[in-house]
C-alpha cells in the first residue's frame, strides 16, 4: 500500500520539477536564442509616451499608491465573486446566502481595518 503513495509523490515531484524547470529554461536559454538583439541608445532610454525622458528612470513612489491599488484589486475581485452569485441566487438557496454574507462581512472588516490605519487618506 505504501508503494502506491510513494508512486503518487514521485509523480507530483516530477510535475513540480518540470513546472519550475521548463519556464526557467525557456526564459533563460531559449529566449535569448530566438529574440533579436540590436541594442541602440534610443532603445535603452526610458519610455515616456513619446516625450524626451527627463530625469532618472528610478523614481521613488509612495507606498500608499501600492496599498491603494491593492485595495482596488481586492474589491474588484469581490465584484467578480458577487456577480455569478447574484445571477444564480434563486438556485443556490440559503446556504449560498450565508456564505456570501460571511464573505462580504470579511471584506467589510478589512475595509474598516484599512480605514482605521488611514490607508485610504491622502496627505
């Protein structure tokens, strides 16, 4: 019986190794062989929508931009979960309603937490 489980672990290990090695090999070895490499000064400058670049390309951004964007993504994904639930509400019944109330309440708790940490305020 343990041979069956060992065989399953070997199969999973092979898939994990292939899942890591194939993309790494493709990006590291095959990519440079297939893509053209003709560097010029214009190609190596920072792209600023067709305008002449001004200043350094490494600009420090406020962390609040990233946190705000992450909050947007979280609530955007929430709408993706709410839409199919709302469409099939009558077929899903009370159990799905309870699950959705739990889901929305967790998101509201997260929003209240972000609000209290003043993540949503701009200075």
